[in-house]
């Protein structure tokens, strides 16, 4: 008996290692995924100078088109192809398309070329990074899912930290005749393909059953029988049931509003560049461009730390408290932003971590909210819909933030003061949604049990 238990323990250890190697592969892919999520925003000060005279909202339209392209390709292409070709081919193909798009960015000379590059990048991203890593995590993990989602999506923070240092280093001071920043796009293209393809081929496995394993934390068949809870299907909504549920569309609305608020990331680089490097008498810190780079690196370093932390908060305290804590910190940051530069050099550095705390919600909370409200039965298909909402919000939000720009103050103060109100609405909506979704799941399960033959009921 003891020998049998020892063998089971050894097997459990082997399974744990394989599960975490898949999570590592997904994390490497998410480092590459940081290109559209944060990397491209570091080029905005350069484009605003190169395309001087073009309104900021017009330049940022490329980002909107990129986000719309992500949404469309994820739903119309990725969601349709995922069950037919599998996650791995989509991930590899998407990474190559993203690299092609970055090459187009590097050679862009006009807003129109930026628009083309954005659409192509969105196409590649939507069929791969936006869809596949979260599907891998959902397939492989039942226990510790919040932590794993935080660790995996924390890869975008690692990538963002790389870009926050690399782009200013290669590009130098933004100016109308500066072209050196274009090299950064080629470096991004190499990193994207160089990380994604090996991680997908050598670390990722689409489903535990493909290698004779079960999801981490999932009960064995014997445990399920002992608990008198055998099921023919997983609990939760089917895709068609979810599409008719108001709770799915509330998830969509909450996630989209979060994306609109977080689209502030696209104007953060030009805003802080103006605030930090401006002369002291103009309200800035009078610091060098290097100080600005430190600020942006701290922001992205915060994402690396705070995304896993947010995952732990979800597992330990629940989604409500995790969102209250982290989005509350971000709300304080938005209130602080109009006065950024008036508190010396240390306070702004600390404030960047408050921004990171809120931004960490963007890729961590929507899949967790979807999983709780909709259940695991057809999560992949449902996520192909709800997973587009945050991106859609970023698409709509980028030009909205551009419209908030006040040339006289070089600030976006009206938007900064509205953001905390929107964050409060997001938290309330998420809580209502998860509670309502779980109640409807129970009602659906009861109806299915009542409709089952008497001899098939537990």
C-alpha cells in the first residue's frame, strides 16, 4: 500500500513539473505579446514629432484599427480555427504575421502606413496571443488558476520593461528628423519570433490528455466517484447558452470599459515625456530623458511583480477584494497625474507602481471573471467572445484619450479625473456579473438534472 502511495506521489510531482513547463511556455509567448499591449506606445513620442502637425487623435487611430483588427481576427478567424487546427499552429502563424507588421511599422512614412501596419499586427495578434495562452492555462490548471494567469500574463510586463529601456536607448530624443527609433521595430520583430516559436514547439502542450495527464488540481476519476459527483459534461454554460445570457454581455461591457480606461497607457509616454523633460518653470521636473526611461521601466517592472500578486489576491481574497485593492491604487494614481512632476523625483517613481497595480487587471481579471460567471464547460469558445472586449475598449479608448488633450496645459486632466469613476463602475459590474452568472449556472444544471433519465441521475 505504501509503495502504491509513493508511486502516486512521484507521478504527481512529475505532473506538476509538466504543468509548470506549459505555463512557462505560455509566459514566454506573453513576453512577445507585450508588443501591442505596451511596446508600441513607447514609440508614440517619436511619431508625434515625425508627424508634427497631425492631431494626436489622428496618429492614435492606428492603435484603434489595430485593436479592431485583433477583435475581428480573434472572433472570425481564431475562434473558428481553434478547434480545427489547434492552438499551436495559430500561435506560430500569428507570431510571424506580427513580425511582418513590425517591419511595416519600421518603414512607415505616413499615418496611412501606420494604419496598414496596425491592421496587420492586429490580425496576427488576434489569432494567437490574445487567444491561445489563456486557453492553455485553462486547459492545464484547475487549482491555482489565479496565480498562473497572473504569472503568465506578467510576461507582458517583462516585455514592456525591455521596450521601455530599448526604445529610448535606440531612438534617443524625439524629433522631426529622428529616424533611429525605427530600428526598435526590427528588434521587436526578432524577439517576437525568437521567443514564440521555441516556446510553442518545445514547452507548450495543448491539453494534458495529449500526454496522458489531467489538469493541475483536477480530481481523479476515483475521487469524483467517491464524491458521488460524476458528470457527463463539465459545469457551466454552453456557448449558445452563454450568448443568450445577459451575464456574458455584462462581462463584455465591464471588460470593454476597463479597456477604455487602460487606453490611457497610449498617451502616458508623450504625457510623461512632456511633464518630466520640460523646463522647471513649465511645470516639469527638468530631468533628462533617462529619468523618463526609469519611470517607464518601473511601470513595467510593477506589472511583472503585480500581475502574479493580483493572481494570489484572487486566489486568497477573491475577485472583489483583488479588484478593490488594485483598481483603488490606480484610481489614486489618476488623481495624482495632473500634478505629476510637482512632488520631486521619488514620489513619481512610487506612483508608477500604483499605475501598474491597476493595469495588471487588464489581462488577469477578464478571464477569471469569465470563468467564474460562465463556468469551464466551453470556456475556450466563450473566451473568444469576452476576450475581445478589453481589446475593443483599448481600441475605442485610444482616440478618446487623444481628444482629452489640452494643448495649453499639455495635459489630459479631464480624462484623469473621470477615470476613477469608471473604475468604480467596473468593480460593481464585475461583482454583479459573477454572482448572477453563478446563479444562472446552478439553474441550468438543475434543469439538466431534472431532464435526465432517472437511472442517469447521481
